[in-house]
């Protein structure tokens, strides 16, 4: 399933995730534009509007970038097209121990 509406947004080509601008449905393919390049990914599970979708495979422990800055690390392996949220992202912002 695809439509002409922009599906997700990323700020920089460095971003590992994009923010869903609408509900992303399992099985659809989306293309997300960056500064100089676009990434196409198959959505592997529903991603609610306003949540993050992985634009590449992210290994456990890897830093995850959003809006050009690290927002935390993957707590598990995250396949491209997956919903990225508190179930698989250990946030690094606002923590006193980092």
C-alpha cells in the first residue's frame, strides 16, 4: 500500500529514524527524503503517527540519531522498517548518569 502523501520525515541524511507523519501500515513501502538522498524501506510493523520508524538495520547498543543528534541506543537489534520506541530504545536524553 502506498499513497502520494508524505509518510515520514527526517532532517538529515545522518538520521537512523524518521518520524511518521501518518500511521504507517505493515507491508507498505515508504520513501523518506533527506538533505541529499532518499531512503526507501518496507514497514515491518505498524508505526503510529508521531512515532519513529527505523530507516536501516540498527544493532543492539548502537547510537540512534534523530534530527541529527543521538537520542539513545538500541536495547535490541532493530530491523529496518520497525517501530522504534521505548520497547527497543534506551533513551540517553535527560539522564543524570550520562
